[in-house]
């Protein structure tokens, strides 16, 4: 029988692995030219990692549905979904992608947005009887701080009598068991639950266009060339600690690294950092014990507490953690928190 404690440990270990994968992807994107062959593969690994992590969160949590929202690169989800369709529909469907390389991040769950993209593309594919084109466009709507997603096809279009019904939960035109597109009510609900809007236009015999607006996340603005800020990391995973150190140094932060809370406490006796990034579960002295200690010592340092267990959804009010970040996280998420705390 799997206990809550063993579930926590397993989830923590897996999310540490996922975080290593995502940080490695971030480093590769900075070091390797983003060619048409390499970038889709990196995006696919990134999207798959988040999807796997969210499955763990939902299955290991014995509380009400665990919802960890994160900063998401919508282009990664689109690239990953379209890549599988391109292989399946080769010779029938031509995909035209115009994805803004500077697209802002959005907040939410990877699995939710993956369903939105997958459902809309599936419906477009099934509307094309012989051959056709599906165009997908992303762009920043700066005047409304939103991200726009357009999915346009050259399919059969939606009959006028069906247009008032397409967002109804019980409405479907599916007849074949092989058709996998689900009701657009799910798409609408996910988008609106995340503060977005969905609209469409369609002409019979010419095709359909769906337009989705989603709120963009604030950009992580890290001042380049300023190495006056020092960050102390306490992370027991050697590879993850090294990856995080290199990523932070690439943004010109000075980094001090330790493998547990006790080492971090010893470092602070010699040099006081501007920010702490502390893992919650570590040997010898874990993050919670460390935070209790610096609270007793009255150290006034901003703290980001990283947790790898979906069951750790709250923190003792007496613990001096300014921000909590759930593993796995992409580096953009962490940069945003650092910017909020120390600039």
C-alpha cells in the first residue's frame, strides 16, 4: 500500500528529475542555434515533461484537485501537437505555422492548453475531406496584454443551423468512432476559466477560423550586466544545482551553492546573499528546518522555497518564505520571482 509519505517522496524525486530536464532544455536553447530541426524536438520534450508532471500531481494528491499554475510557452504546445498530426496526416494536410518567436508566456496548466490545441486541430483535420491547409498563428496583443491564437482551416465549414449550438456540452456532429474531436464546450470552458475569450467565424465550403485571446504573464525583466546581486542556492541534487547555477550566472548573478540547509547556514555566516533559493526536502538540514533557523537568527533575506511534492500545498505561516515555486518549473518562472524580489 502506498502511503502519503511514500507518495510525497516519489513525487518529489520525479519532479526533481523533471526540473533537471527543463533546466537542461533552457540551457540548450541558449547554447544551441534554434534550427527548425532542433527547436521542435526541444519543445516536444518540454511539453511532455510538463504533461507527465501534471499527471503525477493529479494522481498523487489525496486532497481536492491540485492545480499548480505555471508560466507556459504556448508555442511549445502548438509545435508538439502539430508535429504528431504532421506525421499522421502527411499528404492530406498542410500545416502553416506562424508562431511569434517573442510570444509572451501565459499562466495555467500545460494539460489544459494542450487539450485546447489538440481539440481544435483535431476538429480542423476532420473537417477536411480530401486535402487542405490548417494555419496556426500566435501573436502578442500588447494593447490588451494578451496572447492571440488563431487556428484556421480550409475544411467544410459549419452549417448555419449548427452555429448557435457548437459550444453546447451535449452537441456533436460526430458519427464515426474514429473521429476523436470532442465538444467545443470543453475548449470554451478551459479558455474562460483562465480569463480568456474564444470566438469563431465559418463559411460552408470554405472553412473555419477560431480565435482565442489569453492573458499574458508579466515578462521576467532581469537587468543584464549587473552582477551585484548574490543568490544562495540550497539544493541536494548535484546536477540540478549545477544547472541552476549556470543558468543564473548566464544572467550575470553571482551564485553561491550548497547541498543542504546546514551548508547554506554556514555560508551565510561568511557572506550574506541578496536572495535564497531553498529546496524543501534535503538531507542533514532540510529547507523547513533551515528557514526556522534563519527566522530565529532574524536574518532578513528574501526566500524562494522550491517544493517537488504536489502534496505540499501549504507552508507554516511562521516560515520566512516570500515565494513558493512548484517543481518542475521552467527557468522563466524562476526569473520572474527573482525579479519580483530583488530585481
